[in-house]
C-alpha cells in the first residue's frame, strides 16, 4: 500500500513537472508557439524529444507544446510539407516548387529535402506567431475572467489575482511605448520570477529607490500593488529613462545619471536589479556602501547572477553578452560576475542580514535574489 502511494506521488510529481510552472498567458503562448514551430520541422519521429528538451529546462507546459506539435499529423502533414517545399523553393531558387516530373528529376530527393527544411523555418515561424497570439489572447481573457470572478465572489481578489492585476496595470502604462519595449515589459512582468517574488515579500516597500531602473517596470509594479508610497529612480541610458518617465507620469521621479551617483535622501527599499555586474568589483562594493547609507531601517534587494560556475550561469552569461554586444543593454563596463556569497559578505559587513533566494524558476538562468535587511 505504501509503495502504491509513493508511486502515485511520483507520478503526480512527474505530471506537474510536465505541465510546467507558473503558466501565465505569456508562457502559455510561448508553449503553443514553440509546439507549432517544432511540429513544422521535417524531423518526424523527433518532435516528442525536441518538445521535452525545450520545455523541461524552461518550465513550459510540455502537454500544450506537444499537442501543438501534432499539427504534423497524417491528415495535415501532406499539405504542410507541400507548403514548406513551395516556400523553400521560392526562398532558395526564386521559382515555384518542382512538382512536374521533369523538374522533380532535376531537383532530386536532396533538393526537395533542402527546400522542405528551409521552408519549414518560415512556415513554422508564421504559424507559431499566429498560434501564440491566439493562445495569449484566449489565456488573457481567461485570467481576467478569473480575477473578476474572484473579486465579485469574495469582494477582495486573492494575492495571486492582485499580482496579476497589478502586472496588467503596469503593462498598460507602456501602451504608448514602441512595440519592442511594450513586448519587453510585458514579457518581463509575465515570465520573470522576480515579479511574483517581489509581490510575495512581506510588508510595504515605502520609499523606493531603483538604481539602474531601465524601463522601470518593476518599480511601477510595486506602485501598482499599492505597496510603494514614493518612487525615485535613475539609469544611465537616456532612452530607457524617457520610456520610464512617460510610463510613470507623476508616479516617479527619474533621472539620467551614473549608478554610483545615488540621490540624497533616505529610502526604505533600494532596488539593484541586474545592475551590479556592469561594475568592477571595487565599484560594486562602493555602490553597496553608498546604498547602505541610504537605507537606514529597510531593505536592499539585489538580483544578480550567482557567479559560481554552472550550466545555468553559462546560459545567463551568454544572454547578457548578446544584449551588450547588440547595444540592447548599455553597461559602462564589461561584465563582472561574483558569487552571491561575496555580495552578501559585503552587505553583512555594512550591517545587513542577508537571505539568498533562487530567482530562476521556470527559466534557464542562474539568478538569485538577495534580500538584505538592516539589522
């Protein structure tokens, strides 16, 4: 009997793992879009494995992804392959596919395979975009309906619904921003574990100072939660500061300045989200020292890559490098990653008690959130 109960628990755990974690509308859309793209690839027999390899590290819903990948079922596959060959032929040769006998002999099996492979990338991307957009719209409606039901039945939304609604209100602040920035903000608030980690922290955030705020989505999210009474922020990227100002209106004071030039005045909460690694170690210590002078009775929240070597950290480093070489992130120095224990050691010397929490659930990254509370 005990072994049967253990088997049920193990099966339930496997099922939960396959269904993924924290299925927001954005993550549901990613799962469906990924499945459609994988299903269009002409690697029949490998779709199941590819879905597993993609979904498990990212915590996506494998069931939804694999169901979407079954677009290449026996009824649809002949039409799908024909379309892929046609598109591949137009891309590679500029001509329609060789469906006559003479041209088919000229193209050969290898030529058809190349055309199908090339065409599958374009057809898969188009179907993934359509499927993901549809899935996002449907999931968004369902989430809003659930939130409305919770508010109407209990008179007060649950904590999860409050987080969801605050994220939606924050995203709405950026409706006038360029499409790329709107998608970035929505993606961060929907899929970044930090959103729910911030919402789950106890107590109010009071006067918030966000150093290296970027577009400001996390600071404004705290404001929309109703747990930040005052927002002051800074960033060295003038373009991102302009986006932050436009989204914040009179809800925040935002300045363009260097990370080390923290404004005067005491803060209850100081945010250092994904910024320390842009500074050399000595300047990181100096920034933490100056941050400690601003927070006399509150918290410093540091989200960083734990510099200890691991596969997850390699992925995070790769994304950060790509963001910098493309100019997407404009750090003024090369990346200087440190183990979390070094950062906490500095904060503890400055009079803080530190708790290190994993901040990578549902992602391939190796980030941690350091909650440093003034002793």
